[in-house]
């Protein structure tokens, strides 16, 4: 209570909101028992230091943002934030997920600014040395909005960089039908063999991580230095050089005259960060990053000596004007597709074997990893469901949704609940089934829930 009153706002309203979710009501909605809910609450209450961790099971949902904020609410209301061994922590899937959010335009104007704020646009334009009118006055389109733009005929060309959307995008068949209608599809990737690159009109060969230099930010907010240790093969170039060359041949190279090298861009990003929660103005250059083996942000220029570890919110001050954290919540939303008599299973997708990675763009190139990973797509089914349907271990089953179907090897297990099935995301066929629902805030696809039927063959 002391922490709540000193460092947060909105708790009383939040309390009134959750009062109607009694343990009995929560059990009915969640499928947990009342006893499990009490045990969970007691575990948190009795812990001196409690930390909360989640991965894509939360983030890839139709109400992902509010679910994550509900976990953050738990950390706030129990004072489990800003102290050693505490916190609310999202584990992302690749090393620069943090960097792409802070210093690209995927979630806002780079450096943590807002496209919709005229003062922010003026400030960023001034730091970049460009006319403020060059900066859009609307937010960037999220991936699902780009796909809708293709469907609406507003987007005629698509430039895909370092991702394999023809494999990974939700409701895959519909996406690939749309891609076929584009006037131009450009794919910039290390490999020309991905499902997306094979559909491209133009492939721009890109260098790998050891063939270029730059920086990235990992999950503990540590700015790290990436060193070039090998020459890129053939015509491959670092993404940085591809971008600057395209800018040159498009006739707008003068806008990027200061972008002479990755380190020069790092210095520009530094200035963009000044005074922001992601302030890194205390990092002088690449040499400092190398000598310190990375630096955790924020590290403003006003702090002379870098600390090995920098814990956020240790002083109880949060990144709002009043310095207090906010309790965030809203009404639950219905799952976009429920099971019924015809499609009686809930399909979950995610990582399978540790020998596979995402769409297999690189892991499939390894002879060793291919031997360790299941070669054929499989579906995990609860023992009870397998017995009820007469499905034997290792037999072939047909899994269908309202969007597509596939055949898979049945793997019977008790790690999947009755009424649910699990298929790894690494196989291209998986997203033939998935339902195209999106979180309204993060715009993440909801890969974790769609209705399917399972038939013995």
C-alpha cells in the first residue's frame, strides 16, 4: 500500500474494476481452479522478491497488450519492481527486438518520439537536418495494416527486409494470394531460398551479422557492438549500404550525407535520444562500447562513470510527467474464434524443437540441426483426446480449420490440455490454419488460438 500510494496512480479505480472478478468467476473464465488461483496469489504475497516473465504466449494474442499490462499491474500492486530479483519482463525472440522499438519507426517516431506531435516532428527533423514536412504526420502502418493496404489496392509495391512473411504471416494462403497481386515485391535477405524470396521480383542480397558492423540492444537494455569479422560473399552488402545506395539512386542521397557509416548514424541516434527514457548520450563512441563490453541504457552524458548494471525504477520514479506508474486495464474482449462441434480443438502454435528456429531460414541449412529436428510436421495431442478419437502415436492425422488443412504426425502427450493441440511454427504449413486476429494496440497477430478439427486417417 505504501508503494502504491507513493509511486502509482489509478489503483482505486483498478480495484473497483477487478472486484467483480471473484476467484470463482476468474476460475470459470480461465479454466484454472479456485485453489490454483489462491495458490498463485499466496506465492506472490509470500515472496520477498518476485519477478514475472512471459514470452509469445502473452504477446501473440488478440488482447496481448492488456494481458502484459495486467502482469505489470501485479508487479506494481505488490511493490515488485525497481528492486533486485523483481520486475515484469517480456522475453523477446531475437537480440535486437529492443533496438528496433527504440530507434526505428515501427512503434513510433525514432528515439521514442511521436509522429502525431508537431513539436516532436520539428525536433527530430532538426536533429536529422531535414525539413519537418518530410516527416509523416501519421503513425507508421503496422504489418497487418500494410497487408490490408495491399488488399485495398493502395499498396502496389512491398519491400521485405530480413523476414520470411510468406511462411510466418498468419492466415498464410490469403497473404500469399495478395502478394501475387503486387506490381513489385523486393526481398532483402541473406538467403534467396526463403518462401518470400522465391516470390520476389527483385532480391537484394544482404550481409550476415559477422559480415557487417553496427550496434544492437538486448533484453537487459545493453547496447552492444557488432564487429565485422568476414567479407560478405558475392554481391551481398550490409543493410546499411543497401539503404544508402537506394537513397542515392532515388535522388535523395543529400538527405543522408551525414549517414557516412554505421558509427556516424550511431552518433545521430545518440542526439535523438537526449532527454528521452532511452538517453545514451553518455556513450562517446564504438571504442567505449567495446572496452566496456556493452553499456546499459539509459546512460545520459550527465553521468560520468558507467555502471555495470543499471536498474530502472530503483528510485520509484517512472517515465510519466508526474513520475508515477499507471494502472492500465479495460474490459475483456471475446476470443475471435471459438471451438464448436465441427472445429472442436483449440490450436496453439509456437516454438517446437530447440534445433529449429522461426521459419528455418538459417537453421535448415545446418546438417546437424536438420538431423536433430523432426523432419515431418507433427501435432501434439492430449492422450485422452487421442484415445477418444482412436489416434495411435505416430499415425497420420488431418488437421483442418476454416482457412486450410494439413497432414501431420500425431504425437500423444500430457503436456497439452485435453481439447487443445499444438503445432510448431517452424513448418510452413502451420499458418495455413491460423486465424487473422490482431491486438488493437501492439498489432501483434494472435498465433495462439484458432479453432481446428482433427481427423484420424
